C-alpha cells in the first residue's frame, strides 16, 4: 500500500514546486522526522540546489547518524558545490564506519581531483581489490583507474584496467554505457550546473547578445531584478506574449503563458521570456527538439553535436487565443507534463519514428523537407546554435576554470542537452540546457539514447597502444604526455559515430578501438 512518503516522492517527481512548501510545512510540524528531512533534501537535489539539499541531508544525518545514505548524499552535494576537500572528509568519515563502493569510488575520485595521485592510486586499488566485477560500479572504477594511471605517467600500466572496463562493456553495452554517462554527468565540473538554471543561462546569453556566433534565444528577463526592463520592453512590444518559468524547474513544471505582462512583473524568482508565437507546427501541434552535445576535452577544447535527437510534441492543437494561452497542453512540449493527458500518444514500437507525440529528429526533418523547408539550412542552424552555446561557455571561462581545477583526466566526458524550438521560418532558438536529462523513456527514446550512450562510451574508453604499433612508437607514446593525449583524441574522433565536431581542435589519423 502506498505511504505518505511514496505520495510525496511522486509529487516531487511530478511537481516539486508544489511539493516544496508542503515538505517545509511537514518539517516544521515534525522537526525530528528523518523521512521529512530526506524528502526535502531530495526536492532540492532534484532542482540542482545542492546547498539547500546539503542543509536538510545534514539535519537528517544528525537525527540518524548511523544512516550511511545521508553521508553519501552530503558528499555528493558538497562535490556538486566544488568543495572537494570537504567532500573527501565526508566520504572518508563514511568509510570509517562502513566501507561502500560509492564511498570508496568517490574518495579515490576526489583524491585524483585534488592532485593527490599516490593516495588516489591506493584508494582505487583497495576498492577494486574488494569489488566483484559484476558490480555496477566496476567498469566505471576500472576506467577511472586507467585515467588516473595515465595522469600519473604510467599509460602502459593503465591498459590492463582499460581492457577490463572494455570487456565488461562488451558483455552488457547498453547498461554499462548508461551508467557511465550518468556517473560522469553527476560528478562533472560543478560549474556546469549553473547553466541548467534558467536564470543563470539567461544572464550568460545576455552577455553574448550581439556577439558573432551568439546563439539565437528569446528576449529573457530574470525577476525581480529585471522588472523595469521587462515593463519597458512590453511597452515597446505591444500585444506580445510571454512565457514564465521557475528558474530551477524541470519536467515542464510551473510554466505559464500569457499576454498580461503586469500579472508577471511582480512575481519573484521567475524567468520571463518573450514567447515565440510562430513555431513550426506539425499537424497543428508545437514541438521542441532535444539536441545532445558532448565536451570531451577542455584543454584543448573539443566538443561535438549528435546528428540524431528526440522531438516532443504538445498533445493539444496550438492556440494563441487568450483561452488557448492558458492551456499548457498546447504550449508546453515536455512529455512528462502530459503523462495523464487523454490524447497523449507514445508509440510502443521503437521503429516508428514519426508516430504520436515523440519523434526522432531525423523524422522531424523529413517532415520539414516535405513541407518545403531547407533542411540543410536547418542542420546548419542547429550546428551553429550548438557551437554558439559552447563558445558562450568558453567566453564565460568555464573550460579554463575546469582545466585549472584538477588533473586533465579527473573529469569524464560531459554530455549536455539543449532544448531547441524551430520557428515557422525554420530558425532554431535555444530555450534551455539540461544538466541531467532523462535518458530512459519510450521504446523509441530508449533506442535513440542507447546508440548515443554507446557511442560516448566507445569515444571515451580506448586503448592507447595496439598490437600493430612498433616498439619505438610504444616507448615514445609512453614517455610523451602530448603524444598520449593525441592518441586519445584520435581514438575519440575515429569512434565519434553520429557526433559532428563543433570545434577546430581536430586530430589526424585514427586509432583502433579494440585489439
């Protein structure tokens, strides 16, 4: 039988903006409830607010100090805040009570990021010695050990661990690849999380406005600080429509569309955008495109954009009337918001790419071509938008700060997701970035994402040496850090699949992905 905690957890998943005040009230009424504190922490963690999540996990830990889950959640929150020393202390404290694979793996990773290579080697060696190879963490830790050894100047020793990771992947590629990408994203360089907050993204995009190559995006206002600017803009743009979003919302939660800008102007902690009133419609319905990007190196910078993607449609017909604007099922295109909608159609056949309200990007572009749009120009526009986003991060200094934060291989590849709207003139607009996108879903989504994730694994995990290499070249690569980095770049490029380069840090030649 479902419990109150189950109901609240469901509400957090579906509408954490509604769940949050209920949970605060529950904590106020039951200050000694461990479960209430845990749920409130999960609510904040879901919206990538690590500082507030940490506060409530710490309170839960004080109430139930023997519960290792709270220590591990505290460690993850602290890692997400970029405080590696504090996170290391939390995980080591957890290990002193009861060693777990998570605490062992995170301890070794944090030591690597802090540049304490010898300690990290010992921590990984201890964890791997105790770990069965069928454990979900095993392939990830084996790859991490290999990367650590490369940073330690021992690439030949790294090959054994890389080989083990690859062999485990061969046995269960989809499962291993999914876990790799989820782990790399959850412990990526912490500043990436800022750009998943709609307010931070709006500010960063505003700083790039008018610069060559800047991504096209709707005029945006972060309230309350931009209230005067919003009202001034509305006075000049008579009759415009606006969309309001919680800065840290997800799943389409808390979004509204209106022409009454004065109803929005006094709201607090919200992002208001000029609504794109002429989207490209398919059979009268609005959609958005989910694009997948990948940053594989920050020094030098190498980034890619995946050619395939997912397109999600609103279930109701697009309607710009005053009554129609109030209908989120006509204007918000996130499928998670429409799960209970009676007309939502999601095919159970992964081969059906243009049926119902979830399509592939390829099928969407074919429809655009049939409607007379120049899809080569659309493809070019999507690449330019992806490159503009990466250029924005570069101008912000994100990649430079990541390069200074830790040894180069202490961070995995970073997959990022851009949600894009294509207008009636076939121009793409950047709407938002997803830091931890849902990678599971309908059979079609599973099929597309399985290929994507396996490609990322195969780009990130490869041998530095192969049987055809002459001994003198093996010796040269083993002694030369730049030659080793070039081998990694060659392997990545040769195994890129549907990923297209967005940067000019290209490579020459190729490297074998397996022996």
